C-alpha cells in the first residue's frame, strides 16, 4: 500500500507534465472498448434467448455498471452487478444462463491473454520469476507466496467450497446443465460465434492495446509494440483476482519490475499508478452513470431486492 501511495504522490507531482491529448484519446478508446465487449455479450445472450428481446442499451448499461463497480471494489464484485442487471433486462431469463454467458466471453479473453503471456515468457526475459514475486513491493499476493502452507490451505478451502456449491446447485436448480448449455448456444455455431462475438472481442483487445499506446505517450514513456504488450500482460495478470481496486497493486509491481532501469524512477512510478487511476476514474464515471440511468437512481440494494422478487418460477430452487 505504501508503494501505491508513493505512486499517487509521483503522479500528482507530474500531473502538469502529462500530455492531455493522448490521455484523452486513451479515455475514448477505453469507452469504445467497453461498448465492443458489451455488444459481444449481448450477441451471446441473443443466441441463448432467440425468442426474447435482449435490449442493447440495457445490456450495455449492465456491463458498464459492473465495470465501474469492479474499479473500486476488489474481487470482481461488479460481475454480480452486471449479472443481476442483465437478468432484469431479459424477460424470463435465468441467472444460471446469464452467469454462464460470461464464461463464453472468457473464451476469447483467456486465449488472447494466454497468447501474450506465452510470448512474454518464451521470447523475453522481462517478467519476474515465481521466486521473485514475494519480493515485489505492492504485489497483492506477496504474503501468500511467503507463506505457502497458508496458501495451500486457502486454495484447498476454495476448491472444497466450489465442489460443495456445484453439488448443491446440481441438486437444487431445475435443469441446471440445460441452462448452462443454453448460454453456449452461439459457440456451437462457429460462423455465428466468430461473426458476432469474437469479432467484437478482437476489437476490444485492439482498443486495449491502443489505449496503452496512448497512455505511454501521455506519460512520455517510449512507445513500442513490445512495451505496449508488456503493459497489457501486466494488466491481465493483475485483474485475474484483484485484491486491490482494479488490481492496482499487482499491476504496479509488475510494471516497476518490467520497466525498471529503462525508465526514470519517478516517471515510471507516476505511470504505474497514474495510467491505471485515469482508466479507473473513466470506468467509475461511466459505470455509475450507467447504473443511475439503468435504475433511475444509485440504490442498487433496492434493485437486487426487486430482482429477487421478480425471479421467474424456473429460477426458484427445488424444495
């Protein structure tokens, strides 16, 4: 946390030196990226519910709202928000199918992120080794790596909880696997998947890299394809399971390691926090604007209560 605060101080000290034009272009790219991903998600839901109306604006609002909440609340709490809002937007939908539809989105994301990670590991010697991770300042999981027994116990507890949850769901939710398969309808039609989902996610990833390119320019850090890809790899690793808002701690740890010695310390410290703060602020403003427009207010607790009361009968667990 101290390292993050140092980064914020460095960012504020160099705020006047940030080039506003490329930073503004990066913000526009970030907003366009959110739109592309929401369109991919909507097309997955359209394939899952071909006989239902899947409102474009409502799904956009649900997705962006979730992104905004993820920016300030760790452990991906916003994912639950977007599922609830999407469920409310599609008459007769089930939570099982809507949740499973987010797994379809992850197919492309995992493939893209894994490709970049393999490239970085195989062709470069830039990323820290496993043994070096606990020594990285601000790394979210440093304590767990320093205490392997505790990490193993926590992992075992999580796996047991997931198994128990899976058994409970299978026994209590009507037609569970049929609803999961329903979410993957578009995957079983490859032309539809590549033409209506993958193409939008490819645009999303192109915009991610473009955003990084302009952020490097805004902070006067050398722009190159390699630097862009290294920043994106760091960002992808940081957001797997963020323990700090937006995975800020882990991303900063990786960036300071990857670019250490090639970029002046204060400048790198400012970029490692400042670029993420700018994008997090963009996500928060967009997300809570979408949440207010979707709900008519920011009372999400009330919306969740209404959603539970309005659940379709097929969502109710077996007695």
